[in-house]
């Protein structure tokens, strides 16, 4: 059955050119204004951020590395969700990491990093921990734009110390037991909050992405079962490391459980500080009720544990199960969906976090298999699946073990290894589901190097740029599918590749989507479907390959539907000795991306990633996050050498920030 696409939409802006300047470029007739940057106060009694590394109170300041975000319109009573309110709202912003420490501390971090075994000043750790998590702020319409309400009772931070309830099948599992919660019901903190989603009952969902790198694992961490060792390895907590920040070794002023919990070592001498399972309490989708600051924040374990990006709901239908789509952003990982056991009752739309317990704790988790003929299947991750129950490499104890080790369960089920699943979304105009596959580059296990090419991940490329050899899928692509019978809970689907990233002049065998100078890009990452303008899609980039030609960007897109293009043979560019890339791969490509259906809307300042976008319900304002401008110069001490001073200018340290974009004539954004 032919899908309907929103073909009557037309862009109302002229595309912006690629840019390598340290400015935020938007189309003529548009204005961009910074709303909330790293360290800005979220309470009225907090002093302005000095941006010199001396402000330590991130519990009352915007966190760092702004990532995904969601606008929740507020009702007139000022106490709940109104999806149609453009006057007043809560903005929930993920603060993914705090890693550009040259900009965050007065003169860089002390005893920092996975190699260090020296104690770190607790004051530094506290600041980094508090700059992670989520920032919630109230905003109100002021003229054509929005201002922060710093007096709002809703303004708050959720950080890497906030207490979370563990909910769903892994709650009370012995695999979740820690010294903090011996019964396995709670944990402290959320980490690497990257992509997002929101529920039909008005709560914010946030994905814990690269949490695996945070833990100290000592050389003598040896007292583990074979299963524990296999699980650690599968999740990337392999050899001895102090963890990304060396957070477990605080100096004497902070020598407590709060720091020791980052040490997951299991040694004969460590029984009294038993945090060996703490890594099992990270890697989840967390649910936060923005309108109820006193509600417990929860980790929804039924949705599986991996390097979560966001969690995107299919359009809810009364009487049908709800469906949420998710990506696991690591090389050669999987795409998942969760189908609720409970059928949707629209009256739950006003119940806030209470509804989360009803829908998100019981259901079935699936992993996706993309067949080479353009069809696909959903593989259930339960012990009723014989491939999981009888898996030779790992003996699953129960469903808690399955969700905690969802990657291993998906291996057992036979899911398709993808080119780093980043963000996704459901097109309100067609019901089709999109997920970006940002890239898959590694000389050891990139696409086509060790992981075979397939129709859904068909590109291998090798090129030497300066001293770096790029090998694998360097430009990324966006896959999409249509569920059988247009039923989100279906077991099968049809897919194609909506868009392939490429340089416009790369040649038609690489530039498979026919990109032009007005819309060429690499490494799609954030994508987001407008609700105000059904059929309008935003695409954001996190590029490591095309940055010699342009800073990261955001494009507006008017996608068609699965099957509107053609099948193509891809001949891969080079054949390394260790690859199986010496083949042509047949894939399915969506319609050509002419500038009338894909147009560059924004280019960020230097060294940033453009990530996170949401809108006012009237479609007249969009909010965009600029993440880590200048990050490559964070260890430089001379401000003149910073690659970016955005947004403050002069010699300022660069900061991540939420930007508000409006049209000067007050009209709708983009179309
Ligand atoms: Fe935090 Fe996969 O982006
Ligand atoms: Ca991302
Ligand atoms: Ca990325
Ligand atoms: Ca980034």
C-alpha cells in the first residue's frame, strides 16, 4: 500500500552555506538567541556564571553538554501538561557529559582520566557529577520569543547523584544489589543523558548512553563468575581502568561511598564496599515527571540496558498497546522496540508519572532484523524465544538477566548489527519510523572491516586524511521502516534507506541520495519530527569526517515514504586485506534529496555538535542545542588558541547552550 507523504509543504527559507566560522548561522529573516548556556543560574538567587572555573554550584545552574530536549506546554493552572500551550512551558534538557574540563575548572582537572590512580580533589568530582544529568526550567513567552522564569518552583537539576527507583523486571534482582540498596530497588545518579522521548502522559524520557566508561575496574578485579566477566566485556567494561574521570578516587575530603560507588571491582578485600553491581544500574531509559518535582525518578528496566539514545513513541491509539523505538549507539549494535502489555487508555494522558508504572514496567522488548530483500522482523527478547533460552554463550537466569544483558539477548536472537543507531522518530504524516545510523568507522571493527556489509548497512569506504585512515561507513545514513498493516506492534516491516550522508562532489556511487551544495552533510545524529508541521523532519549532524569543509549543521527535510525511491547497487570504494568489502551490495534508496525536500537551515560554531531540538506547539519557535563548541581546544590554556569562544565571544571559554530561533515576521519555522 502506497504511503502518503506531505508533498504540499514548501520551505520558507533560503539554504545557508557550509561554514567554518565561529558563529551560529541561520537563514536570512531568522533570529537565533541564546536562552540557557552551561552554568547559567536556574534560580533567581544564584550569581551569574563567571565562566572562569570557579563556580561550583551546578545543582542550581544549567548542566553541561546540552543534548536532547523537550518542550512541555503548561496548563493555565500552572500545575500540569497542556500539549497545546505556546505561552508557558517546562523545558527538559539533557546534559550529556562534563568533559571539556579545561573550560570547567580554573586550570584544568587534577589526576583525571582512565590512566590515573591518584586521588582527585573531591571538589572537582562534585562539580563534574553535578554538571551531568537533566536541567528542567520554566519558560514563558515574551513577545515573539521566550525567557526563563528563574522563580519557578519547577526549576531543578537531576544529576549523577539523584536517587532513582529501579522499576520493571530487574527491580529486586540480585544482579542489581549494591551497598546503597542491598535489595536492588534503588540507585544513585543518571549518566550520559543523550537522546530523549516523551510519553503520552507528559513525562520526559532520557537515555543513558556512554555510562560504561565511568567505572573503575582495578587490576585485581578477579573474583567474578564467567557470566559476570562475559557481561562486562559485552558492555565495554573490559580491562583495568580508572574510568573516564577517575571519580572513585576522591581525596580525603570526599572519601565516602558516594565516590567509592564508581568502583565496580570485585576483590577479596572489598566486601565491605560492595558496588560490584553498580554498573548494572546504569544503561537504562529514565522517566522524569517535569510537573511533579517530588515524584520519584525511575529507571524503566523493561526497556532493556544498552547505550541508549532516545525512546520515541509511536502515535498512541486507544485500546492498542503503546510502542517505543530505541537505538543502541555503539558500533555494530541494534535497534529495539518495546511493546507495552497494557492497552492505551486516553484518560491516562493526565496522570503523569503514575501512568509510567502501568505502561512501562510490563511488556515485550524486541530487537530488529533487517533482511537483504527490504523486509524485516522483530525478534522477541524473552526466555520464550528458544534462541535465547538455549543460547550456548550465556545462560540467562531470568527476564531480569535478559533486560540487564539485552545486548547478549539480541546477539542470541540474531538481530542485525547496525552502523551506530542514534536518534529516531515517528513521522506523524505516515506513521513510518526513522533511525539515524550515524557512521561506523574503525580500522578494527568498522563496517566492512570485521562486520560484513549488508543491504541495511551497505557502505564501506577507506581514505587517508592527514594522519587518520577512515575505514568503514564514514558518512552514515538514515534508515526507515513501515510496520506491517501500519500497526506499530506488528512483528514484521518493510524498510529502505531514506538518506545517505555524503559530500555533494563525492561521485554518485558514494553520494547515493543525490545531495547538492545546498544540503550535503555527513554523520546524521539527531533527528526530530515536528508535531506542529506534520511531515517536517529536522536532521542534525555530529561529524568527524566532513568538518574540514563545514562545522556541524541542521537541515530541514520533507521526507517521502518507504519505497518511493529505487534499489541501487553500491560498489564499495576500496578493499583492505582484512575486509569482505570486495562486493557490490544491493540496497534500497529513498527519493533523491533535491534542495526542495532537504535544505541546510543552520550551521553551528566551531567544534560543536548540533544536537537537540524541540518546538513551541504553534510551530513559531524552535529550540536547538549547540553542544561542546571548541571541544578540541579544551586542554589549551591560552584563550587565543581556543577554537571557539561561542556564545560569549571575546576571549571567553566556549559553552554549550540552548538557542531560541524565530522568524522575524513571526511566522512558522521552515515551512
Ligand atoms: Fe550521545 Fe550517540 O550521541
Ligand atoms: Ca548524539
Ligand atoms: Ca553522535
Ligand atoms: Ca558530542
